[in-house]
């Protein structure tokens, strides 16, 4: 299932062009570097304090529920979508930083990956390995979002530039993420 950041990359490509989508991808990738490093650095702490992850999940539920409502309302504003986005978000790099920062699944995801890799002996938690892991995730994230910007350009040509349906997809996606997070809480 495509993530909110991937779909947002496509939407930015539709509404602002490929260069703005690439700026967005850079912003997301910078935050991913920090999140991956924090997750690896705090692997022991998070392992010993599962209550902290529960707090993150509660916060994620609220964020995803609000984003779902926002994207649904944007879907209902059929004719004002692209104008509103262009006026609200002048710097897509900052948008990438912000949306990636509120992605509450990132740190538990990187924590899970590093824990599994460490337990099966594929990753020792040395400074060099941590640095390679973090840089690899940052580059991989950028390359994935860059690919989505290319897909977005292709989709734009096929749909005559209409991005309204992406708002509904994003609304459903964030709604599902909110429900999954809510279910995990109980």
C-alpha cells in the first residue's frame, strides 16, 4: 500500500511540477535520516520502554484522523484543489520536512528493522554500521520518492492533470492508517 508521503509526491508533481516534487523528496529524506538515526540510537531505550511507543501510536492516531478529514474536505472542493495547494505551500522542501516529521510510524519501523537485523546477526550496532544504515535509508527514500515523481508526471499526462482523485486516495489512506493505529492501541 503506498504511503501518504509517496502519494503526496505524486500530488505535488501534478500540481507544482517535478522539480517541486524533488524538493519535497529532499525534505522527506533529511527527516528520514534523523528518524532512522534516532531509532537506531534509541533501540535499547525503546526496547526497555514500550510505553513510549504507545504514546507515539496515540499521537499518530490523532494526526492520521485529522489528515484523513483534511484530505476528504479537499476532495469535496473539486474546483479549488490545485489553486489552494499552490497558495498554501510555497516551499515544498519545508512541506516534505513537516510531513515526514509527523510520520509517527517511521521511528517504530526503523527500530523494528534494526532490532531484527541485530538479532539475526546482520547488523552490529557499531557507529560505522549505524551511519551506513541511516545513509542507506535516506538515499533509498529519496530514490523511491523520485520514482514516484516520475510516476506522477506520467499519471498527469494520462489524466490531463486532474489531481482531485488523489485527495480521496489520501483521505482513505490516512483513514485506514488511523484505524490501524487505533486498533493497535487496544
